[in-house]
C-alpha cells in the first residue's frame, strides 16, 4: 500500500508504536504490549497507525516501519502541556484512578484536549477506506469516536480504555462529563478491562445522557446500538516464556543474584514511577519487616525498578523526591556495608533485563492502589517456567480478577501487606508451585492475541450491516 493511501484498519493511539533514539535519531519499536498485540493484525490488513511521535517535531510525514504504515500527528509545546500533561495526566488519570491524587480541572486544558482529539479524528477520517474499521485506544482520545463518526458515518469504530472507568460518584465531578460520555458513544463497541468499568459507563450514560440501556447495550436516538463490555488485556505469553528460558537471560539472572550478594530471598517491584502503583507503601511494609526482625538484610533484599514517567507533571516530581527520601532513610537506618535493604533503580531497561529480573526474583510485589490491569504481574508469571516464585498482588489491580492464586493484598492495609510479604517468602515450595502453575495456565490461555481477536470479532458483530470483515490475525 502506498504510504499515503487508505486502509481497511486504522489504529489510533496517543503514541505511535515507535520512539526516536535520542542519540542516532533513528526510529525503534517502543516497549509495551500494545505494539505486540496489534502488530500481527496491522500487517495482515495492511493497517495504518495514527499517533503522536513524541516531542514537538512538526514536520514528520507518514512513513513505513518494519512493514507497518505510521502516520504521525504533530503536537505543539502548548498542546503537549494542555492536552497531554494537563487534561490527560493531571485531570483524567487521577480521577479515573479513584482520586489517588487530586485531579485538577482547568478550562484551557479541556480546550486543548478537544483541539487535539479533533486533529486525531480528522487524520483517521483521511486514512480510513470506505467502511473500514478504526480502533481507538485509551483515555487521551475519548472524544475521537464521536468526532470521527460525524466525519465518517460509514466506519466501524471501536474504543478500548486501558485504565479503570470510575463509578458515577467520582466521574460526575468532571465539568465536561457529558461531553466525554457522548464522545465515547461515537463508537460501536467500547471495551473496558473489567465488567465493573463497563457497568459504571452504562449507568452513567443512563443517568447523565438519558439514553435507554439494557444490560451492556445503549440504544441511541439515531437508531445505533453501542455495546460496552470487558476485554481484559494480556501479554505475549510465549515470547516472555521463551525469553526467560534463553541462555543469556538465565545467565544474567544468576549474575544479578550474585551481584546482590547471593541473598536467600529477593523481593522485586517493577513499575512506572507513578503514584497509583503503591511503591511507597510497599517499601515501608518491607522496611518494617526488617525493623521488626522478621527479615534481615544479610539474607534479604528488595529490588525496586522505577521507570521514569511523566517527569514534567508536578505530582510525579514530588513522588520521585518522596521515594528517593524514603529509600535513603531505609538504607541509612537499616542497611549494612555492602547490604542495602533496598536496591533502587530509577531507570528503564531492555526487555531481556526485565526477564532476567523476573527470573531472579523469589517474590514479585505488585501493589497498586488502582490499576486497569497491570501487565507486570502477568509477565512475571509467564517468565516462571519452572513454576516457582511467589506473586503478591493488590486486589485493586485488574489482573487480580484472573490471578486468583496470588497472595492478594489491600495496599492501604500496611499490616496486611507485611503479613502477605512474609507468607509469600516463607511459603512451602509445593504451595508456591501449585499457585504458580494455576496462574500460568490462566495467562497462557488468555494471551494478548486472544484479547485483540476477541475485541475485533465482537466489533464485527455489533456493526455487521455492510458485511466487510477484517483478515484474522495469522496464527504462528
Ligand atoms: C496501562 C495501565 C494496563 C516497564 N518498565 C520497563 C518496561 N515496562 C513495561 C512492563 C509492562 C509495561 O511497561 C507496564 O504495563 P502495566 O500494565 O504494568 O502499567 P501501565 O504502564 O500503567 O499501563 C495498566 C496497561 O496500560 C495495558 O492495558 O495494564 O493498568 O495503567 O509491559 O514490562 N519495559 C521495558 N523496560 C522497562 O524499564 N522494556
């Protein structure tokens, strides 16, 4: 397909699936599950991906990357501030995560959000073939479904929200609540991580917009039907397992443990440095176990990787300082020479290193206050091909619905969290294996290809009239 042609499948996401390398200026695939999930179906249908390339490059034209056509949407510095750092990450993000931080409401941010959503919609409208399928991703683009439908009523439009959708009591604080609901209703199918999010949405549509609803369906006055349903996202299970089994990763896992001083127990946390992830509380819980004498630094270490994230947003700067200070205190008070209680890394790593860390860890600690799904928990499970290793998982992560055999915790309950960390570390190997085996089966059976296929198949059913069908994802 020519790079400027139209396509039967258009993916619209805030970011393109590639990043520019700072040093060489070359494009490279950005880490993350969404690319892996959508790449095969993009290729099978010669799809186009519309998204922001990052930065303020004004002059990037559509290009091919590794067999995919990418169409960059440029953003100005002012738009990045208002649309991205502002409305997306300082209004919607905290509001949808149960007010873990206080959302800010600013009219100028909203105006930028509307402008940028319109630009994405116009670009998608330009690139979609007649009766094509357009799949819009996530909270930054909630107005795109409606704006796009106004431009192109022929299209089949899907939307997937990667973060939680809040209950009415929280959502209705938004001054622009009705516009957002109507924006989403431009889609034929709206996907959520959990059934609870879909139910919150349908209830709000009934109450706030006044449309007739029945179970997961919304009936619009123009005769269209919109479905809101859950499609829990997953990971490329096989790719993670294969990576974890590879010799270089096995060797690296062994050398990581050695570098840590061959402790008996390695606890691990890997998160974007985000206040929703509960990093502070988990490190406190761990440090209290050392202070109480339940664990000791000669035989135990907590490795915390915090990937830099949204560094221009004030709340994230504050969080970074808080975690720096906490780690400093804990290591200063409880560590010994060559034996810090916490090995803290504020950095991002290649996938191989992530797999090596998952392999090296005895207890993986995932304790968000609220999380749409949490892929780190699923990645850990996929990497434990020997069925060993324990997972401590917050009840408030979407993945808790599937990973029932984890040691589940309420991250607001510090004593409960301490007890779970100890239980997980001291569990009998047979108990750990039984739990891990069950969780591995769950993730293996519901991988990311199954997620994408389930969503697109359902989209096909919700809006069938013109009889066009996408080519299925090729199976390997
Ligand atoms: C949002 C929702 C939902 C992290 N550090 C590095 C790295 N990562 C990768 C992990 C994992 C991904 O980033 C993080 O995904 P999570 O699901 O844990 O969290 P969010 O970034 O908040 O994602 C979330 C998700 O969307 C998908 O719908 O599950 O609830 O908040 O894949 O491995 N990857 C590499 N280096 C790092 O340093 N290579």
